[in-house]
C-alpha cells in the first residue's frame, strides 16, 4: 500500500470522500471529486513533496484513475533504477 503522506495529500483533493471512509486501492478518484484542476494541484504537490518529476508518459487519465494506479506510478519514480 502507500504511505500516510500520500493519502493525506490525495484526500485534500477529494471533496466527495468522507473523512471516515477508507480510501481503497481501486477507488474511483473522479467519483470522489478529482477534476482536472485538482489533478494539476495534486501533481504539483506530489512532485514537491516527493522530489520527483512526472514524465509526459505518466500524465494520462489512467494514472489518476485510482489511488492504486497513482501510487504505482509515483512509487516507481522513487525507486532507484538498477
């Protein structure tokens, strides 16, 4: 799963996700209120907080479809390439 910082950052951009509701790996982020403006804000925050840069091939709607796909993309950028 992901770290607490990721969930905290993500939850700030999900106005339709009740605070007490568990954020599942397959949750539909658009259904929780993640729109195009929120994606831009989320992207900037994740890049700043994690010290990464999303490459063009990661900037797809599929990347921001679920928490799981977003975390997979982000965590892939955090691992050093062997």
